[in-house]
């Protein structure tokens, strides 16, 4: 939302840029130039001589902008005369020296600005001093000074720093300074003429004639003097009126708090007719009540002679009570024998709006949390805000003269430039390298700001640091891949009952889906306390053959794998290069690009089976969330080991039970057969016993019948 609001404000400013010529400075986009313009303007307005004004401009620009040579030239008969000059390394002045100028250049510079690039092999113009020429200047700029439609002089600025873009970027500032000089010199000229007129009998001529009468001068002399005075008066008044009425600024004459004269421009500014003001209203009637004390005090100072001239601003109000901002310059004169104030007035309401826009721009620029930079048409940085400086790490003095390639790289910079040329804008995500070498991800928007002539004035680059967002997105993708790994491994575990296949699948899934450098699973060998690799995936390159890993207290058991198995806790090696615990395997690991590793024990209940080992090609690659997911993955694998072990035991129990059942059935069959045979034998014996009993009984019967008593009992009789 903040970015959209800021863009809307910038777009609104862009649309209004062409309304006022003063907004060329805004197009230059340099806050420091605004400050310099303000300082120069303030000094110019305090200065009352042309020589002083020119000196201020030359010395200030040559100093604060480090321009090789600045001069003020007068032009006549295809020649240039140096009126004043300045330069940071200038050992002597060239004042009063005259140089020639060719016809082609003369036609170019007549009443127009002129920017010239000095290409290799092109001779340096004669009017550029030899001392400056030895600095190998690359460009110069001529800006005409036109006062009241009179063009005879101009500013010259010669640049040797950087490339032509440095001076070209300063053109808006120079033009604004020149325009300020034009206005100030015209103001001084106008006020001077008005004062000259006021000192002639033109506006005070009638009073002078009356004085002659009162002095009883001889009649002939009086008449002659009066006629001459009246003639001069008419000429002076006509000259004054022509001058004042054609002026683009308001002109006034105040005496005893009342307007004695105003021109039509001043009346127009306040929405009155001239007749409504002259002799009827004074400054306080046109001044906002809150500012009246300031206006009255400044009038008093001039009338009472505390100061001859003064320039200041105040808020006025029109006939319709609309508040406007005005700037006045006035000086003390004597009018009809009494003190008065004469001067000029400018409506600066538009300028104030412009200044408010500049302030808005400056506030947005300075206080924006987004990084904003201004880049000249040649691609060189002009200015940056505090957020931009923090983002890329380059201070203002180092950044000037550099292109964005310094932190984006040449390819990205060229891609952006190509997009700006083809599409008129650029929006994308790029990688930026800070001065300290730290990498940052940036959401970058760039667009040109155009002049009224449809030329590129400068480019605006808005950057937002999205490093945290990109890292968060990367982390989400990273964790998502881990979750997918866990999901795939769980699917594998549910459909696979071969432990070797599970081990191979776990390593492949973890390596390919997550993208780890190397993954392996090792199981413990209890008899000699070694860790034996069971499966692997990724860039191994003989690593497991080159190293010995144990889970005892020897040096080979103090690495992450041995530690995880012994302690039952996850062991993370965040930097293989620096961690002393990895000494036994460091060389072999670094040769294969391993920079960090993690070993997660495979534990289910009270049983420890081994460890899942994961390697990354980046230091400190395992954060807390990743460790948690890898531990969950290892728990699943350990549980699978336990469940498959239980299943194997169950199958073994079933097999043993089946064998026992078969053996039992066999023995039952054998015993049954034996019982059958026995029964069969026993069945035959019973038959025979019954037959014997019958025979014995019959024999006993015969003996008894024969009267012979048996000598023995029946041996088959159970009762005997």
C-alpha cells in the first residue's frame, strides 16, 4: 500500500512537471542541487551589484560542484571577453582577456543554451583557457543571461570530471541559477530606473516648479524653468508608466501607508483594478492579518532610513480573500519631498506550490523505507536516500560516478538498461551484492522521468529488500520438500516389507526430493562397535570406503554418527571445515564438497539400530525445523525396522508352529497305528478267552456229571 501511494504521488508530480518551467530542477532529481540553488538564490537576493551576483554564482558552483572552470563572458563581434572566472585549480584569472568564437558556435549560442561534447581528436575552443585545456575537458555548457530582452553575456561551465554525463546532469541546476540571475538583474535594473525617474522632475517635477514660484524667481526664468520641468515631467512619467505597465512584475509606490502608484500587474495579482488601489488602499489591506506586523515593520525600517532596501516574502490576500504568497523588493526614495517606498512584487504562489512539491518529494525520498536512487541518463548514480545507502552499503561520496553494475553486476545492469530502452520501465527481482560482500535479494522497479522535450531527465530506481521474504520462501520450499520426503518414505514403508529396499528408497528419496548432497544409512555392528553402511544416495565418490566410523570412545567414534548412536540424540556438524570434532574425516569430506552434516539415530523404544546421515554442500544447512523433520523421518525408518523385525519374528513363529504341527500329526498317526494294531490283537484274545471259558465250563460240567470233583479252580474265573 505504501509503495502504491508513493508511486501515485510520483506519477502526479510527473504529470505536473511540464506546467512550470521551474520544475526542471525537480526533473534533475537532485536534492543537493535544490539546497545549492537555495543557497545561491539567497546570496543573490542579498547582493545589489551585478559584479557581486556573478561572483557568487561562479565561486559557488565551481566549489560545491567541483567544475573545472566557470566564467562569465560578454559577446561582441564574434568574440568573447572574460568578465569574471573561477575554478578549483585555477592558478590565475583570465579576466579582461578576449577570445574568438566561430560563426557556427556563435549562431548556436545566440540567446540559447548550448551543451557541447568534446570528442577525442576535436580541438578545444579558443575561449577555454589553455590551463583548463590541459585537464582534458570532455564538455562545456553555455547559458545566456538575458535581462529585459537584452542578450550580450553568458555563463561558461567547463567539465573535466568523469564523463559528459556529469555536466549534463547539472544543466537543470545551471538553468535555474541563470534564471534567478536574470530575474535579479532585471529587478535591480527596474528598481534603478524607477529610482532615477523618481529623482527627476517627472514624478516630483510639479513640486520643483512650485518651489521656484515660492522662491520668487524672475518670471522669465520661472516660465522657462516651468516649461522645461513640465516637459521633463511628462517624458519621465511616460517613461515610468511604459516601463511599469509593460513589466511582468507588480510595481508599487507607497507613501504614508497608501499606494500612490501601482501598475496593472500588481492590481491583477490581487484581483483589483488600478483605480481601486491608488489613493484608497495600502499594503495592510492586501496583507493577511497574521503577516501585517512584518510588512508594517519592514516599511517603517525603510521610511525611517534604518535600511535602504529590503527583500522578503509575506502572505497576501486578494479581493476575493484568496490567500497568495508574494515576494517584494523595495527601497527608500523621496517622493514629492517626503519619504516613500518604491519596489516590485512577484506572485510566488506557484513557486510555493512547487516548493511544497519539492518538500513532499524530499520527505518521501528521505523517509521512505524503500531504497530510492536517482540515476542520470548515462546510467550514473546522482543521489540515494538513507534506505538505499543501507541496502547496498556504499556511502554517497563513493556511489557518485558509479553505475548500478557495482552491486548488480554488468549483466543485470545491461538487462535493465535494455528493458528501459525497449519497454520504458523495468520490474523484477535481482540479486545485489553489498559493499561488505553480503548478498541481498531485491525487488527493483525503474522508470524514466522525461523533460518537456521528451528527453530522459533521469531514472528513478526503487528497490525493496526482499531477502527475508526470499529466505522464507526458500525455507517453505525446503520444508515442503522435506515433508514430501517424509510422505514418500511413509508410502514406501507401508508398501515395502524388505528392509534393504526401504533403506535404498529412504536414501534416494531424501537425496533427490530434498536435494541433499549425500545421504546414507548405517547400522551398528555390536561385536566390534562399528557402523556399517547399508544404503546410500548422492555424491559419495568412495567416501564410505575411505573412512572408518565407530560408535565407541575412540577418535573414530566421536563424529556425528558415533555420537548420535551413543547418546541417542541428533548430532549436527554445522561447519565441517572448522569443527574440531570432524578432524578424522575432514579431508575426505571437504574433497567431496561436504560442508555440514547431520546424524539422526535410528531408535525405536529402547532399541538403537544405527543412524541416518545427511550431508550438505553449504555450511550451517540444518535449522531447527529441518532437524525436526529429519528426526521424524528417522523415527519412521526406525519404526519400520522394528515392525519388519517383529513381522520377521511372527513369520518365524508361524513357520516353527507349522513344523511342530506337522511333526505332531506324524507322531499321532504313528501312535494311532500302534493302538489299532494293539486293539486288533486284543480283540482276537478276547474271542479266544471266551471260547476257552466255554470249553472249560463244558469240561467242568462233564466232570461233575461224572461225579468227579475238579481238582482246580477255573483259571479264567476272575473270582478265583
